[in-house]
C-alpha cells in the first residue's frame, strides 16, 4: 500500500523577484529516509519499482539540470508523483553529454517519455513533442517566456517550470576583499580590472569546470554575443543567412585567450568539474563563474554564510549596453510517440501544480515560468528586482540557440577547451573548427 503523503508545508510570505511575493515551499514529504540521491540514478530505487507495480507503468524522464540540490529536488518530486499515482518515474540525469544522447535517440526514434528541452523546444524538438496547448497550465505561461517555447502558429511545446535570467555569478565577499564593487563592472575592461584585483589577493578570478564540457560552452555562449551580435545587426543577419565571416570569431578567441594568458582561470580549469567550481565559490576561493543563477543556490547549500550575486554580461566597450540571457531553463516536454500518453500528461500536470512548480523553481533560484506560480528566489530576489525591468540592459537569447545551426553547441564546448588548453595553434584551430562546422550544418538546414 502506498504511503499517505503529508501536505506540503509552505513558509511565510517573503519578498521575491520581479513578479511580487511568494511562499517558500518546503520539501515534498515522501516519508523517505534517503538523502543525497545520485543525480544519475533511478528516482526512488526499489520504492519506485514497488509503487510502479500498482499500475505497471514507469515513465522515463531524462533531465539536464546540473547541481546536487536541484537534482535531489527532482528526485523527491518524482517519488511524490509515484506515491500519489502509482506511476513510476525513472528520472535520470545522464551527464554533460545530454544533448548528444538526445540527438542519438531522435535519430533512432527511441525517445524518453518526457525530457527537459534545454532551450530547444521549438528549434530542435518540435517534431518529436506533443503540443501542450490543451493542458490546464497552457493559459498560465508567463509572457516573457511564451515566445521562446511556442512556434509561429502558437503551438506550445514545453512546460516552463522556471525561466532563465542569466548573468555572471560572483562571490560578494571575495570581491569585497579584493576591493571590487560589482556595480562598477560595466565593460569587459572593468571585468578584467576586477580579475586583476582578485588575482592580487591570491584567489581565482574565473572558476571553470571543464571536465563538464558544458561549462566551457557556457563561457563561449556568454562572451560571444557581447562581442559579435549585441547591437551589431550586420553580424546578426550574416549568422542567420550563412554569410558570416568567421575571421570575425577571432575577437572571441582573443578575449578568452587573453584571460588564459593572464592566469584568470583556475589551474585545473580543463579537468575540474562543475561542483568543484561551486565548492571554490562557496569556500570563497574564487570570484566569478559563467553559469546560471541556479549555481548560486548550489553555493548556498555548501556555505549558507557566504554572500553571492550575479551581474549582467559586460559590454564590449563604453557606450554599449550590458546584457542578460533569457530563455528556457527547467522546461519539460513529452514525446508524441510515448507508449504512455495519459500517464505522461498526468506527470506534466503534476509538475505544473502550483505547490510542485513553486518548489522546483525555488530550488533553481529562478522566477517561475507560469504566471499563477510564484517562486521564492530568496537572497536572489534583489538581483532579479534590480535587473529584470532595467531598460538599459539588453535581454538576449542564448547565442547558439539564436545564431548557430543545431548541433554547434558541442563545437562551443570543444573549442572553449582548446583555448584553455593553451596549445600553440589554438586560435587557428578554433576558428577553423567553427567555420567548418557552421558551413556543414548550415548546408544541411
């Protein structure tokens, strides 16, 4: 017999992000004694299998959310769904090669029942996803994310549990020790001045986790638009129509190579992993990291007494605007060929339930993607309030999602590692790889 769930408790009303006040949802009560679930494991283990036997159905859920706190929250939610419905959920985070795994499974038409769409609900996955317009949550999609998860005909393809608003995260205590005011970082020159001051106190200016290759891709994705496409319509059009001159990519390579030559990165930047980077920020040994605000929530798990924040991406030069990336973060779609369509629909509706959606968005430290759900962004609320509605800051899409053909994310990851490896011909190798991959993939569109 399934365990009877206790009601989810809510904390008191707290000040939150741009969408007002919310309540902080507590952990879903599953009466489970299991802690620290491995993010690559099956949710609930034997308990899941026992519960699933009551219906004979187990859904496969692949997700790409990195970080222990977020992954543990996903596992807890999946266990609660199983206890409430008797439907099993095999929730797996396969690692940094999530995108490649999904491409292989698309090619073989062996897709999971549900998966996170990580910015590609429309551009990559639309033909494989079930339209969600008839779901109860479809009328509650937040306007700021709606355009990025619906096609030109208004077809909705994914459930946005939260929505991305991404800059560069930083440890405020490290910057204070180094004599840096985060608000003074307006351009990349200001950022480099800050890095020099951090290095002068013996700490790491920019923490990287290159063993998890997506961290290298993040760096390239964050830096590129500020140098190539922001406020440059000619480059925007050229990238979209296939006429981009890839010699212009040297400005991106030169910038990151300069940082590498200046020893701004941790010495193990290529071999350390993401959580090593989180630990470095939590222990106040590093200043900056190119990752979403969910990384801050992971830092607070390790050291709640430190102080974190995020800043927009600096502008290329004085007179240009800083920028924040927006788009899908924790967004879940369902396969249009699943063997269990009714059960998959139940799972998506469960994830969209106000208490569950608020809990997950809160764990990610981001505003909810549904207008009837308010997440508690807690210590991040002042930053969302500060930047979300600032007309002086550009809201931009992720560079690869907007301007590169599908499949080039992997090139950003690889070439980022090539630059940080310090090999003699890195500049030529990187530009040539980007040019060749772009031309090949553009020709296949």
